[in-house]
């Protein structure tokens, strides 16, 4: 009898076992995330929400790179999978005060406050050499870099992190030379979202980008600071280069659907300028932004020009578009006209024609059937220089005899010589310093105040280095009033 009951018990256990196996298993979402699988020789370091992966070898690049992964807020306690933004060649995770970097963590926090777009994995690849991103007739290093991402890094990230797969869930964001490479990668279909911040493309590079085939659902963002590049013909080269890229891309893309461009009129240049602009494309890519057009405001880069001294020789016509979600963009029309025909269309800009007569000229174009125009007043001459005056309120307590200087990116500011332009201290108000300098009409750049050396340059209230201050000589007289919280060593 005992054997019979044992036999029945065994049958019951065997019958129930498959049912138990079929039951859903509960997941401990608060369990620590597993460390990413290591390749041979791969080293992974964790610091808060950042993983640093060193010695990531790429056969395509023939060497190793350091990869940094910033996890979105709440990653550890979530089952959620996230879109991924790849940052080739942008130093986005260096610690403040050590090297120039783009504070992506702050950008993501800003986006989270708006809702949605900040919940993304950010993957930065430390720059190795500018050759990584060369785009030319044979695609240069950009082709190898695209292979590194598609064959090595993207599969690794999407295997070892909760990253949403597929080109639509990926974005690539590059700046300067890596911005050009980002455009090249998007033209080959590896990414459906591409932010090219101040891309540097020569004719061969632009031809290589245009030789690709953009997917119909692609989103391309390009931008520039109005103060970027070299000064010439009465305008900085950065906006002119952006206009050329935008107009060329409009042969393949639809503005507002596949392409947006933005000219940063605040003029902030460098890593902090990139950070100011970075949130905009990410909102468009992943933020569910309401893209209904609510207003259009036309503008010319100069309100007047001289026909005798051809100053400025180049004028840019654009329309600032504002969308319902708050995003703004700048449309530079591929076709436009001048009435009277005293300006000649050249790529994305107008160039003043010889033989033009004084008087008002209307530059006109249209966006989605909506006409817009801006006026440029032609004069016989306009001053070739702009007088820029400074009025600085210094921090209290500067000793008698303290000398204050202006240093900046333009030659007239000493090309960042720390004691380039000295300001005079007011005899009645010892915190007030004044001075002036003449700049070529249309020139732009950035500057800082110093006490004569970079160890004694201006700081913010917390003692951190400040960003360069913008200046654009867009009128006969420019007045700059500023204050400094403290100077280094003071």
C-alpha cells in the first residue's frame, strides 16, 4: 500500500511540474543592474549613473576608444527601455574644471523637466583624432567611424543596456568635424535622428553627404552660432556655411518634416554654446514636440549696406519659425529674389552687386506658400568699423591700482591675449571701468574680463570659469554693460 501512495505522489508531482514552469516569473526591478558583458581587455568603471568603458577595441578604427554611458534617471529601478543618443567626438563627460566639455547631464535634466526627451541613454565616445571624422570624396574617416558604430558599439550598447533597438530609436549628435560625420552617417541610414552642431563641411564633404540616400522618415538638425568662424565680407563665416548646407539639403529633404536649422543669436560659442543648443534637436527627436507653426518672423543679417565700399558685401535672409511646442528654427530659403535686383543670389546668401544704387531693397521668399520679406537700406557708404564701448561694474574690494582688461577671440581683443585691451577706472566710482575698441563692421566673437592673466580671469559667483561673452559689431555703435562677480585670485 505504501508503494501505491508513493507511485500516486510521483505522478502528481510530474503532472504539476510543467504547470509550475509555465507560470510567469516575478522580476525584481530593484535588483542591481548587471554589469555589461566585458570584451577581452575591457575595463568598466561606474560612478553614479555613469559607466566608463575603456579599451573598447574597434577593428574598423584599428584601435581602442573610451566610451562613456550616462544612464537616464531611474534606470536602476525601472524595466523601461530607452532611446539612445550617440555623441562621437564630443567630450561630454569630463568633470568640470578639467577639460572643455559639454554638460550633457544638465541638458538631460532640463529635458526631463519638460517631460519625455530627457529619458534617453547618452553614449559619448572620447575624441581620438580629427581624422576619425574626415568626410571627403572617399568619405574619409567618417566611413570607418560609421562601421565602428554600426558593427561594434551599437550592438554592444543594445545588448548590454536597456536600449531600444532600431534606427528610429537612435540619434547621433556631432559638433564641428564630428557634426559633418554625423550628417554622413545619417545619409547612409544608420540613424534616423541626426544633430549636426556647427558642422564643418567643405565642398567634397558636402558632396559625399549628398551622394547618400536619406530615409524618408529621417530628421536632420543643423545649427551654428552667429559669431562662429572667420570674419569676412561683413559677416561671420559660420552662418554662411550653415546656409550653404541647409540649402543643399533642401534638394533631398523637406523643411519642417526632415530638416530644421537654427542660428544661435545669443552668440555663445564653444562647449557651453553647444550645450545651450543641444536640447533643441533632442526635443524634436524624442520629446513629442508640437510642431504646428504658429508664427514666422523674417530678418536680414544687416539692415543697411554701403554701395561704394560694399560693406557688408554678404546679406543673409532667413525666417525665424516658432512652433506650438515652443521650439524655434530658422528657415533659409533655397530661392529668393531682390527688388530692385541689387543683390545676387549665391547659395544660401545674397551678395551685393556692383552698380547698385542707394535706396531700399526688398529681399523676399516664401515658406509653405506663406510669403515673407525683409528690407535692406542701401547707402552710399556705411562705416567700415563699429565703435564698441564697455561699461564694467567690478566686484567690490579691488585694491587701488588694479588694472582690468578685455581679452577675446578677435585680433582687436588680442586673440585671447590676457591683457589685450585695458579699461580705465572711474575716479568717482571705483567699481566702474570703461573702455572702447573698434571692430570691423559685421565682425563677431567672444570676450572675457581679466586682471591681466588667465589665473585672474573673471569667475561666476560660485568661483567657476565663466563662458565667453558675445559681441557682434552689427551697427555703427555697440554698447556693452556688464558686471563681474569675482576674479580669480581675488
